C-alpha cells in the first residue's frame, strides 16, 4: 500500500514542472510579440510627421488666354484640398522652398474636395519622397506654347527650421522635365489619377 501511495508523486512533480516551463515559454513568446508590435507601430506612426501639413501638390498655371491657376494639395491626414485662382497665393521659390507660415496661408485658401486618401495608400507613397528628393531632374525641354505649366511636387518638412523643401517629380506643359528616381513615375501616375478624378467631378 505504501508503494502504491508514493508512486504518483514523482509523476505529479514532473507534470507541475512541465506546466511551469510552458507558462514561462508562453510568457516569453507573448512578450516578444508585444515588443515587435510596439516597434512596428512606432515605425508606422513616424512615416508621416503630424507637424507636416503639406505632403504632395499638383499645381497648374497658365498665363495665355487669361490667367488660370488651380491644383490640389494632399495633407498629412490624406485630405485632398483643392484651389482655383486663389488670391495672393504664395509660390515656392526657385528651390521649391516654403516657410511653415506660407504653407499655412496657402492652406487657408484651399477647399476640402471630399476625397481622403486611405492611410495605407498614403504611407506607401510618402515612403518614396526621400528617394525622390535625393535624385536629379532632367533638363527642361520646350515642347509646346500656351499650354501653361503643370507641376507634380512632393515635400519634406524640417522641424528644426520649420520649412518645407519641395522636390519636382514631373513638369508638363510648355516645358517638360522629370525626376530620374525609379519611384517618381509611380508617384506621378498616382497623383495624375487623383487629378483626373477631381477634374471629372
């Protein structure tokens, strides 16, 4: 009888030990997954700077047969903001630079189109801005007359100086040129499709 009573205890001890090991292992797995989720989440959040109000712009200007100036801006929330012959619009300088105040003033002259770019789609194209900004642009070619100028631009924002630095993706119209980066054509095609959808409205 004594032998029968004592036989289960080693088995029970091993079972408890295995359960403890399983709990520790599961805890480690969940902890690792939590750390990965946190860092992945942080990475996604830092792709688009909340302080950067201007990400992309498509701008058309024509002085022939009467002044025309229209286009749209995509902000950090994915909102497509349009403008048509705005008064006292502030254009970027020859290096496509704008101050934070100038961007703010321009945004006040825009109207929300009702179109919002989904966050995943917006992040996809924002990731290309850095590559485009570090690439060269081809020399301008005169291909037409009285066609005006249509520019596709992406922007980077410096929190230190509070300024925006634009990079030309492509120019169409009287003069043409394009950014040589691999991703520039993808962004140009995307912006053109947004422009076409706004015009059709």
